[in-house]
């Protein structure tokens, strides 16, 4: 299969979950999450889910991310302060 043929089968846009892991941030203060959202959207994709999780907690295991709705997950952290 050629590269062009392979690309013809790929979806045009993907849906991403954006997760910020931090014990000190709320959505209103989540600049790293805002940056990830902007990068996803600037690349022509969409954010299907956005979460704020606490350090040391399995977000997937706790059902915080429904991977059936996302093609990928971007995870970022926030520096405490």
C-alpha cells in the first residue's frame, strides 16, 4: 500500500481527551490544559473530553476518561505553587 493510499483511509480529524494532572489547579487556572486544547484545535482536531485529575490517581481506572469517545489522550501537568 502506498503512503497516499494509506492516508486516504485515515480520518480527517481526531477527537482527543485533554487531562491536566495537578493537586493545585482548577479549570479557571489551568493554563497548560488551555494550551493543549489550543494545540489540538489549531491542528484541525477536536477536544471531546477535558478533565482535571489529582496526582497519583488512575484517571482511566476511575472512569474519568471514557476512552471509547477519544481517539487519543493528551496529558499535561501543572506546576504547584
